C-alpha cells in the first residue's frame, strides 16, 4: 500500500511532465558527452601519444557500453524502479570519469572510461528512454521528441565549452570537470517517481520472482520478441546505422585537425551538427505525433538514413574545405539521430506497449556492436598525421 501511494499520476498528466524534465536533462548530459567524444579522443591522443586505433578503443568502448548496456538496463527496470537504476548509473558514470583524471595508464582509462563510465551512461540514458514511455501514452511521440532533443541540445552547447576547458585545464583535468558535471544526473534521476504503468510492471515482475519464474519469463519474452521478423529487420537497421553514424562522433574532430583546421574549429562544427540535430528531433516528433503507427514512420526512418548515406558518400568531393565540412555536419545533424525521436512509437507498434522496454534494451545492445566496430575500423585508415603536441 505504501508503494502504491507513490504512484503520482496517470499517463500524460501531472508528475509525468516533471519526469519528462528529468529525462530531458539527463539526455542533455549524455548529449554533452556524445558531442565532446571526439574532443576527448584528441585529448587522449595528446596525453598518451599512442596509435589512433588503440586510443580509439577507449571511446569506442564507451559508446558500445552506452548502447549495449541497454539490455541490462531493461532487465533491471523490470525488477527495480527506473529511479534506482538511473541513480546507480549516474554514480558509475561519475566514478569512471573521475578515475580518468588520476595519473593512470591508457589501459586503466579504457576500463574506467570505456567500461565503467560507459555502463553507467547506459543505465541512466536507457532509463531516460524507458521512463518517458511509462509516463506518456497519447503524447508519447512529442514527449520522446522533447526528451531526446536534450541529447541534441547538449551536443550543440557543450563542444566549444569542453574544448575551452581542455585548453585551459589540460587533458587530464577535463575528465574531473566532466565527472562533476555528470553528477547532475543524480538530482534528475530522483524525479523518477513510478507512474501507474511502471508500478504495474514491477508488481508483475515481483510476483514472477516469488514464483521462481523470473528468469524463464525474461528469456521467453526475449525469444518472443526476436521471433518477430519486423523487429529483427528494424534492429539490424539500427546496428548498421550506428556502424557508420558513430564514426562522426568519435573521429570528426581529429579528421578536421588533420585537414589543417584547429581544434576549436572542429568544436564549432560539432555545434553546427548539434543545432541541426536539435531541430530535427523536435520537428520529426511533432510531425508524427498526431499520426497512427503506420508505414509513414518507417518511410521517415529510411528516408533520413538515405540522406545521411548520400552526404557521407560524397564527403571526399566537398569535404576538403571548411564550408564543405559545415554542409556535412548539417546533414549529419538532421539525419543521423532523428530516428530516436520516434523509437518508442516504432517499438510500441512492432512489439506492443507491454514489451517496448525489453525491445529497447535489445536494440541498444545490438547498436553497441556497431558502435564498437565502426570507429575501430575507421582508426585503421592512414590519415596524414600532424603534430598534436601542446604549447
């Protein structure tokens, strides 16, 4: 009875909007790190003077854990509250970043930044997706569009600021500063009081646990979802999308520097990408909010990816000039991540509202594979090198 009294609102009403604000701000922090991922890659290159491929493993592992840890998050959310999972993830995220500020080796950075901070980021980020789905029904598309626009807004605002802080405080202390910045997620996660749907799901999971059927139920749910052909197709698409799109996050700043431009100019390009991503997520979610879950959603999904692919294929022809790089970042912002604004709607249509949390976890796990493989393969490319030493 005490737990039931904490259910504060029905979907789309009351406390749901406060939860949306918390999810938005957590995704803002996540977006800040995604936008600054390439800047941190340059910082690690300067700090350790290792090969591009080996150094890229740290950022690739972080991106992989941020997405692939979603399957762990969905299982935890089924047994615990979104609030507890988010708080745990925030603490792991901060701890991993603070360790990187210590005088440690690149191998330790791979473990703390790549694995520990990555898993923490995954728990808080995936929970932010799921909690919006628990708190909204009629306005789920626009709510998810607002929350995921936090990622775009973070990647819009933070890259130049992170670069300024890196130049002033150095390549080691920037991790401590970002670790303190990530503590905001703890305050936002405390706003995740359980909604009616979340309370019902956890109550059902606890009954299954008392009956010793929890593990079997979880595997049965996963297998039923994986037997859905449309879900397998959609998940494969997300994996291939991350295989190429995440390369932009990690390697774009170094690529810009090797083209003869400055690190600050690279951060400005990331801001351009963030502006376009912010607008794209809001507009796409608003566009589909009043529509039923029909093939129009999939048409938009594949259409955005097609434009991104064309811009990437033609990059060697126009990317030698700064204006051409701006054009590429505009296309990258508009079309690389806008799919996440309608992710919950597509999952609810494909696997049903009761299974969308589990489906989201599986999709994030598969996307983690693409996130790990894509940037690592690109690191083999023999870019012409420039001196990255600091004055």
